[in-house]
């Protein structure tokens, strides 16, 4: 844990302290911010309070007194629940506003990790519990120069793999060689392995026609279809270098197996691109005017374009998500639909912009995804090329 950095963030946020707690190694944000070993046996509750000034304080159980020995600060020990309640009040003595991994109304689910009973217990001590979501973004999800380079370097490889995947499809079709959605996914995964890239759990999405209209379609041996001329293809791929501190790169591109795509397909994809570009323009213009930009605001701008095009009901997910060492990171999401994410996009924030339109009855689905980064001067940078039209087989 970088105590100086944590306390500086607390001062900036005007919060008296940050209370971490865990039971049975369930709280991954606490473990990662504090640098704890989540493999260590933990059968009792512990609390760790970092005030905005001064030394941190610990509360541990009598049969696991060394649980937080790796962290600075003096430890108080409890055995009974009555002692836990009393000593927790002492631990928080003088703190009026305390941050925890909590989100009002579960608005930011990734940060809503502390159970309601523990929130009630802390509140009963006299402290106001506030969300740690902004602290988590600032301390854990923002990229430094090394992280930005890792993201860009992975991106060069992933863009090439995406291009090669479409080339593979077109080559097989021209040669009348059978190829399925699963074959293309397997090709991408093999290339990831060759380049020392990992996509974590799950795999890239390769979907044609009605499968492209399923935002999280997963090709399997049972459901994968053979690709053919006239198919509308969506490929969504994400990966990072296989290292703990590497940063993900996440994109989606669409193409057509042929040289004359249906007019409705082109029109739908053009609308998605228009919405994407409106979101980017809004971020750029707001930053240039030194305005605060919040995740939900960007989502609204993007969503309004698709709604104006008459297809708003078919854009069924948020515009984008935070990206860091996880493909869905701990920072601000571009979201006013699934949640109302009011976190700011600040220097170091990396996120996707990925409007999608899904029309399963018409066997048509599109998504255009790129990664946006607020650089260290406060400007928006798009990582890698931007798709300007459907990829066609010539």
C-alpha cells in the first residue's frame, strides 16, 4: 500500500478516512489496494482504517492476530462480538465521513462489496459511510506512462490479429474452404498465445447474422455456424500481455462477406459510428473547455444519436466500460442506462466507447468499439485506428 498516495486522495476528497474490511477473502478491492495475500487463510473479520493523516489502525481477531502484520499501524484485538462493536467505535473515533466499498442504491456494482449489515454497524458508530468509488478509480484504475505503453503495444498486435481474422474468413470463402465462427475464434486464441497475450476468462466473440445480434454470443462446437457469402460478421476481441500489471486493449469491428452489403446493414452500422463519433466529440469539446466530463453524460450523448435514428430500444447496454488490468476495470464506466455512473473521466482514465444496435429478428447486429484515453495533459486520445466503414471481401 502506498500510504502517502492514499492519504493524499483522502485529503483531496475531503474524507476523514478509508475503512477496509474483509471476511473469508471476499473483498478483492481491499486486498489489491492494501497489497494483501488473498491466499492467506482468513476465517475471521478484520478491519483496517486509514485516516487522512496519521498512522493507520487495525482491528483483528484473537485467533488471527497477525492477519494484518504486513501493513503499518497498531492492532487492537477482539474476541467477542461485543468487543468487536466497541473496538470498532474506538477505531473510528473522530471520523465523521468514512469511505468504504459501498455504492448508494448499488449504482456502481463493481464497488458495492461491503454487506449492508457491516454498513449499519459502521453507521451506528456515528460515522457517515460514503462510496470509495472515486478513490478506487484514482488509486487503482488510472494508467501511468508504463500502463499506457503496455496498452498501446498490445493494441498493435490485436489490431493485426483482427485484420488477419477477417482475411482468414475471406480467403476460406474464396477457396470454398469450410470455416465456422468457432474456427475464427480458435485462430484468434492461437495468435494470442503466440504473442504472449491473454484474454482472461471467456474468449473473443465471433458472430454472424443473428449471432452478431447477441451482444455476448459465445461460439461453441454446438452452436457455431459455418460462414458463407452474404454473412454479416462481428468480431470483438480483447487481450493484454500475460503479466499482472499489463493493461487490456478491447475492440469490436464489423464486416461483410461480399462486396455489396445490404443497405439496411450499412445504414445501421453508419448510425452506430455516428453515435460513437458524437461521444468522442463531446469528450474532446468538454475537455477543451475545461469542463468536468462524467461517464453518464457521454453515454447520454451517444444514446441520443441512436434514439434519434429510431433504433434506441435496440441499444441495450452501456456505451462503454473502464479498462485497466481487467478488461472491465474499476474506473468510470460510460453509462447512464444500466447505472448512473457519475464518476469523472480524469487524466489516466482508459475506457471503451462501443455503441451497438441489435436486431435479432432481422438477423443483424452491429457494434463499433474503440478505446479512449484521457492523457496526462487532460486530452482525449483514441488508441489505434477507428473503423470508418464495414470491412468488405473484395
